[in-house]
C-alpha cells in the first residue's frame, strides 16, 4: 500500500534487501544468496515491483567494512543472487567502494549504492571520486524531518527506480 501511495504521488521508489545488521550476521555463501534473492523476489511481487527495475542487496560489512580476503565470499553470495534473479530484476549492491567496484567489474550487478558511513572503508574514496556509483549516500545521516529519520542520497543517472500501478 505504501508503494502504491508513493507512486500515485509521483514519487519513484527503489528497493534494498537487507536482513542483517553487521558482517558477522551475514553468511556469504551461494545458498544464502539464493535464499535472500527468493525472499527479495517475493517481496517485490507483493508490492507490484515491475520486472527490470532494481533490487539492491546490502553487504555493508559493518562495523569496519570488507577487505580483499572477503571478496571470494561476496562473489559467492552474489553468484547465488544472480542465479535466482536471472534477468527478472536488475541487481544492485549496497556496500563500500571495494565491494561496489568488484561487483560491477565482475558483472554481478548493474547498480552500486555507496553508503556515507563507509568513507573510511577500503576503496570507498576512490570509488566515489570515479563516479561509478548509481547512488551515493551523503552525510549527515539520520536527519529528522516531519517526524521521520531520513538520509540524503545523490543519484548518478539511472538507478533502477520504479513506480507501481
């Protein structure tokens, strides 16, 4: 219902799948990627998200980000996601610069969303400076507006947004 109300008001929306609060809780395996992709597809269908639009998958690596030794596991996770999503939806990644760069370079995703909290994480400053991101979260975070806590993001062209009927 919320997606329909926003769409009727002329506001484009996008989705992010995040089921984990920190890196220790996320199991970066092919099977976990498949399970999360199925859950994301079910939720996308439930709100009427059109195929071809983006679903971002969060791999923030909090509290200190991911490093090169983590990349094989992140590739496994996105391999599982890609196997289930197929061409139904465009895949996006929400993570630090190293992760975003790698997922784009390896063709696991079409979109990259860089969180503001990752500025000290591996590769983030370089990735931000090269403008390869689709979305970049800007500080300060958790701005209070009309009783809501919001974050501001900059868009760099198409980022997979959509409206529902």
